C-alpha cells in the first residue's frame, strides 16, 4: 500500500468490519467517495474470512486481522498478492488499534473490543464508538484514557448519537435529563407467562432494526437499553437519576434531551444505522446519506409508554449498577453475556437471564474499583464464572 495515500485521505480503521455496524460503515464510506475519499489503515473481523478479505481488497486496507488465531493461514491465502499485511488473534486486534488513523470505528461486539479500542485511544485517534462494553465495563478508565489521548469520542449507537446531536455544548448546565427511546422489542405487549415460553429464535426477530442475534435478543430483554443507560452516564457525565427510558414502538425518535426551561429536543429519523454512522464519520459537517427521508403525513402518529420493569428488570439492574459504581458494570455485562450464551443454546429460559445477572451482581458487590484494564477483565471472568455456576453450566 502506498503510504502517500494515507496522507491525502481521511483515514478510518474499522474494528468489526464483517458485522452489521462494520458493513453499514463501509456502505456509508462507499457512498461518500470510497477509496477516493478514504484510506483504511486497518480492518478486522472474526470468522467470515471470505468477507473480510473481500472488504480488505475493496478498501485497499493496509492491515487485515481476524480475531480467530486459527484462521491466519486462511486469511493470508485469501489476500495473497494484495500487499495487505495480515494478522490473527487478540494481539492482531490490538495491532489494528495501534495503526495510525484519524478515526477508529469500534464495532467489535463484547469486551473483546476494549483493548484494541484503547490502543487507538492512546494514539490520539477519534473514536466512533459502537462497542457498549468499553463504557459499560470500563467507563471511568476509558473516559480517562480519552482525556489523555486527546481524541474525540463520537457515539454510534443511534440513541447516544441522537443525544450527541441535540445536546447543546454551551447549555450543559441546563440539562435536566436525557430520555433514551426503546422500541420495546417484540415482547412489549407480552405477559410474563408468554415471555417465559420465548425461544431464542423468537427473541432474535427485532420488529424495526436489522441486527445480529445477540444484540437482537438483548433488545428483546431490554438488556441492550440497560447497557445504554450506563453508557450514557459516562458519555455525557450524568447522574443516574437524569437518565430515563421511554418505550417508543416506531423507533423514529432516537432519543431526547430535556432542558431546565422545559424544552425537549429530539432527533428523528428512519430506523437505519447509517444515520448515526454517517454523522460520526462526517462530524462536524452533515453528509448526504443514502437513508430514507421521513414522510410525516404517512407516519401519522408517534406512540410512547413507560417501560414495565416487572417484565423487563434489566433497566432496574442498570440503575443498581450505576448507583453501586466500581466494577458493577463489568459484572452486569459479564453475567449477562454468560446467561445470554446459555439461553441461545436453549438451556435456560428467557426470564431467567435477569435473575442470574441480579444474583451475580449481589454476590460480587464488594465495592471494588477498576485500577487497570486487568481489573476489568478479572471482574468479567469472575462474573461469567458465577453466572455459569448459577446456571449449572460447566466452568
């Protein structure tokens, strides 16, 4: 790869390019000029080696890495003759984060995205953050690292991106609350008895958004919204009592900010991840994006209701984690991940997941703080182990 290309184009590295966020990011980049406008210092994926190699060739990436250490030879073969450097395994993801870039799109799902994203933070890159765990599990560490690195933190979750767009920087003193909207998922009208019979296949069918199976199930249980509550606290420097959730089935209002004069500012758009991705990539300007324009006459109505925390206890667990502080966010997330894996495998019930998370949080509530990333990883491992023991799963 000619290094001169990186000096004349906007450099964007993508962690998790083969996932939904990554694919949509590449779609937006192609629409905004493709290789004429952007250089890609690094790109990473997991198991879809064919797609990763194709993306690397199409973008002219400088470095391509798979998170699977056993797939190095396969990726190397797929990129033979391209001149693209290849890596595999966790260390290769960190190497991708270290590559000199203007902006890093952090789209790896789970705590595996923390170390490579922090590598880019340390290098001073702007971070387009789609990985919730960076802030849920390591919020204080991550925000401190951002301050030291000097880059900007640009949220890519549609809800946080909406808040970012309507949070007036010179009016932060006047912010009373933020209101995260939630579709309510496919079970917003289910009784607890109906929810108890839910299968992974049913839970994975989101009514509005096209997402991966884990994120879709997290949305159905509202654990996704619970993580977003914790994330919002760190992103915007809010107290837990300033963060609200409202069920909005149409997913047209992506979130709102309420001010001390009674005004509420909202960001609206069709449910399409390319809105938030395009805004983060193009900030501070607004680009012409290939997304649906709202037709308000056809839309006709917007509905809202309070979330039922009896049926969706994940929201209450998020508040507990925020109030307790320390490593409770990492513990909540680790326990949730373990319970989710067992649910997807068909060995526990849909409603059991929240009970397991609550019990794990209580057992590991000891006031510990995260002094380093190793503390976060240790808490995550411990939470998964406790959750699996409660689920009677092998360690």
